[in-house]
């Protein structure tokens, strides 16, 4: 056989075998275009992308941002061949005003499809040295590594143009991407117009997710400083991403975790708080804000917190309706108010909240998502006891929280003046704008709730529910569950639909790490804050309609759903099917927008800022 001598034929032969050296490439992507492990974009962020969702890709990127917040982008680093590489971000020429944080994305393997999608973000050093294929992630044939970059713009940053570079080096090759950042004169408000809440239950899951820390704490992990450090770390990661964190400390039968409540002693008239130690270790840093010292947002008390008050605590439900029950309840809750007042914990709202249903066989009524009119009597009685326990002029902010769905419309009337904090199922709330207006007029706090989207959905899906809450003029939105990864989120994931942060122990960290979805949500909340600021002094719905008509051409007033026929039937006759059938067709206008659709809203916002409409 005659040997080949033509270089072009040799190259063709090597390409067929997959042995030819590929070209090194460093590409920039917008935050809404998640890179895959082969230099492209994952399928959910490619489908349906129109011109308004076109990704910012290539060796250069232009960004705009306000001070006091973040601007983000993604990098896809494709070295010249398998083996080691280094990546460096350099904004030194920007006068050290811009602070760059580098995160390496983990490619989660979906158990059913085998698809690989990046979500968990491991904080890494800058510069970073790694290898492709990544030995830990173990992606067969991997040719590119994805990174998330946060640029933080302190309030001290001067408005103007800044230039940075990202540099990839491997196999003697060097590639560079240029990042141009325009710092705008506006600054992100310190207080968010919409509070996004991240909910969880108990602490047993923490022990499961951090086995090394649990083992290091010895036999009493649930009384150890290690547990409280982890709890505070979860609060901190959500706080740093412009959200808050809720952790309920009692079960469906009313049993209270000792790390969530003061220790009690006595019965009847002698019932009292015996010890505040564990409660204060848990909550003092959260209620005085010191848990967030050193964060870029600065220390501040958490805005809301679950109390462990329920029909079984601080009074035993065996005495329900008796004078002894009232004595136990009012004495202990009164001592709690006094302790909070003396500590100066007056900026947090302390919630009395009932998280149980009759079918759980703990109590004979539904405290959560009540369905029958007779259950209002229990709410009214607990409201009476709470009011009796508290001094009339207390500066401590106790609120009575009700998670409502089936009887939401009726309870807005029957419990008016008793319940003042409403967490509302989105589907039923969608046809009750008058209930929302009435509640807001009397000073009630109103949030909506549902679950976070899976990573299998488009990157923009994380925006849909908080956006809807803002359009409706609500105070907040609750992700029902946000800290529970799948059994194996790394290699057998089902999409992490109830997980927005991951345990960092896999990467040698003693705290949680963020997800891409959480980062996108944070940047979106920043935008809402700026939009709200832009709308001041205008008609009430002006800024919301400027946003909604750019999404689906509808004014904000039409983002409520028509009242469905089932709504005029007794709620105990409703079914999940009838609710879905009556509401879902109208709700479609709030869903499945293309990846990157929000970039057009951001362009509008920043255009207004540059035009001098906002300072």
C-alpha cells in the first residue's frame, strides 16, 4: 500500500478517525444560553429562540449593568485537545471597580434521557486550572467546559465603559474573549420589590446531605455548632441571591424540633420558657443580621420567620378549649414577645402558621389549604389567643399566616382582620383580582406559591412565577421546596425540580453552592427593582404594561384569568382536574416563552436609564 503524502488527505483521514487536533475556542454566551459539554447550547435553550432570544455568542460580549448589583454571562472553554487547560479573568484595567467571580458548571446527567445539562455552580479560583474531559464529571467525549461569571459592580463604581478579558490556554495555544461592560448611573435598590422565598422543612435532610460534617460533629449533630453554621449558610446563600429562606420547625402532628424553639417547662399556669439557648443559637444571628456580615448586600435581619406555634405547641392539644390550654398558650407566647422585644428583634415578621391536614391524623381540621367552612372556627380561635397573648402596642411584628387554596376567596372575607399574611395557590388566585385588591387595601401581605422549574425546562422558566406575582402586584412568591436534590443529582438526575442549591461537600465545601437557575432569578429580581424604580411617578400599571406588552402584547390588567364556572360551586366539590381544566388554558399565556425573552425587557429598561429617565 502506497503511503499518503498529501497533507490534506492526511488531515481528512485523521478527522474521520477523530484524531485530528481541533481548533481551540473560547465563546461567550448570555446567561440564558446554557452551554453543553461539546461547545454548543443545550437543547431547551435552543428551541423556539426567535431574534429576541438570540444568544450573545462569540469571542466578544457587550454588557450593561447598574451599580450595587450583578451582571452575568457564561463561557464555553474548548481547549485545543484533551488534557489540561487554564482559564483566567482579568478586569484589572477596570480600576478594580468590577469584581469577578468564577464558577465551574457541573453537567448533570438526566437519568431517563441521558441528556447533559449544566446547573450546579462550583466556585473556583481565578485563574482556574482544569482538564477536559473533566475527571470528576466524567462526560464521555467532553470537549468543552462551561463556566458562569458574575461581575459585581459596587456602588462606588464610576459610570462608564470598562473592558475585561477571559483567556484560555492549553497545549501551547492561547485564546481570548473580550468583555465590554457599560456601568450605568443607576443603582439597584437595596430593598426588593418582590420577596422570593425558598421553603424547606426540618433539619434531617441537612444531616443526609453533609455526612462528613455530621460525622465530625460527633453524636449530637442536631445540638452542634456545625448544624447551626449550615442553617445560617443556607440563609446566607439565598440572601446573597436577593431572596429569603424559610425553614419550618415542626411536623404534621405538631412535634417541634429542639433547634427551632425555646425549651419549655411546667403545665397550665406554670407553663413557661425554661431555656432560650438553642433558639438563640439558631436565630439570633438571623434576627440581628450578623449572619450576613461580610456579604456584599451587608447585614440585615431576615424579613420573615416561621414560629413553631401550632395546636400542640406551646400548649398541649389535649387541653384544647379548656382554660388550661389558653393559659399555657398565652403565657409562653407572651414570654416570646418579651424576649424578642428585649433583644431588639423588631424588623422581622414572626409567623404563626399551621402546616397540617386532617388526613395526616394529627389534628381534626385542616390548617393548611383548608377546604371546609367549619375549619374557620379554629383559625378564629387561634387568632383570638394570639391577640390576647401580645401587648397591644408591641413593636414585635407577629403575623398570622394562612396558606390558602380551595377556600381562598371565602377566607379572604371570613378571616379578614384575623389572618393578615396570605400564601395563595397560583391557579385559584389567578381569577381573584378583587380579593387581592381588598386584602392589600386593609394592609395584608399576599404571596403566591408553586414549585421551581426543572433544569429540563428552558432557562427562562425560573422567571415565570415571580414575574406573574409582580404583574399581579403581590408582595412575594414562594418556591414550595428548594433544597432537596434527587437521590443522585450528579449522575442520575430527574431535573432537580425542588432543588435550587446543592450540597457543596462533593467539592470540599462546608456549605451549599448555587445553581444557574438561582443566579438567573437573582438578576431578574434586580431588574424588577429597577423597573419599579423607573415606574415611580407614573400611573400604577404603566411599568407593568410596558413589560407585559413586550412579552405577549397584553396589558397587565389582562394577565388575570377569566373566572371559571367551577368557581361558583362549593369548594369541597372542586377537584384538581376541574381546576386545571378551568384555569390552565388561560394560564398558557404566562408560560413557555423562548429562552432569553427577558433580554428585550432589559434592553428597554437600560435604554430608559441611559436616556436619563432614571438615576
